[in-house]
C-alpha cells in the first residue's frame, strides 16, 4: 500500500481544489492532474521555443543558399 501524508492548506485553497476536482476524484488524483498539466504546459512551451530557434536557423541557411545561387 502507498504511504500517505498530511498537508496543511488554507481553506480557500481547499475550496478551489474542491471546485477543480471531479465528484468522485480524490484530492491526490486532482493534485496529480494539476502537476501533470503544469509539466505538459512547460514542455509545450519549451518545444515551441525550440521549433522557433530551429526555424530561425533554417531561414539563415536558406538565405545563405539563395545568395550562393545568385553567383
């Protein structure tokens, strides 16, 4: 069986978590889903930044080739 622990949170935080979690969902599941969503959002942001850098590099190479083709 998994170990459990107690975490103290403000009533307002608990109320927000109550609004977020599904009717039959545990607090552990709701918190795990929030963590997963945050990680995915961060990963998506990093991927977009990486694609933008790659695209910028590709445009530089394309311009170099265009100049080479003119000669």
